[in-house]
C-alpha cells in the first residue's frame, strides 16, 4: 500500500516537472529581423532607416543578444520586463498601468559601435511579430521585428 501511495504522489510531481510554461521572454528567443521603424509626428508618420534593417538579431534565453549583418557582429544583452507606471503607448498616448519595457544593448568595440535601445512599451502583435516603441519630446518611434 505504501508503494502505491508513493507512486501516486510521484507521478504528478514528475509530470509537472516536465511541463514548460512559456513566458513572454521565451517567445522572444530566436532570430529576428527589424522589418521597419517609423517616427510618428503630430501630422504625419515617416519610415526611418536605422541602419539595422539588413541584419539579424539573435535573442538567447540567457539574456544575451547578437546582431550580425555579414560585416559587423555586435554582442550584448536584452531585457524584457513588466513594470507598473506611466508610459506612452505606440500611438503616443499617455497610459498608466502595467506594460512591457524592452531594452537592447549591443556593442562592437573594434568598430566603435554601440546600440542602446530602451523602449517604453513593447509586445507581441502575433507569434512572429514583435513591436516596441518609445516617446521623445516630439515623436513616437515604433520598431517592428519579424521572426526569421
């Protein structure tokens, strides 16, 4: 009887240990390309060239990141976290509450290149699309990434 009771207790524990819960951070892990970036002003929206559209961003599950365009390799880290404060959404409207902040820091010291993007708001538009935005004094900047 004790052996059967032990087996009944261990089976759910083993099954629970094998289940992986996907978090928002897990969804970002993989290879991504910057599809486009735009700045939204009071009267019009303009597509901008960041210089990072032709390469691939790699986001690893340990928080490390890389950017490779075939000429330059940049390495660093990324962070996606929830915060609860005031922020500007991707349309430039002030909001309060919980939102995701996305930060990407990459460097290549030999070429003296530094990328440090901090986005006020970010989220998944679909399984293969990730958007992030930040507000400056005059514009809202939106970046859209696509999974490769």
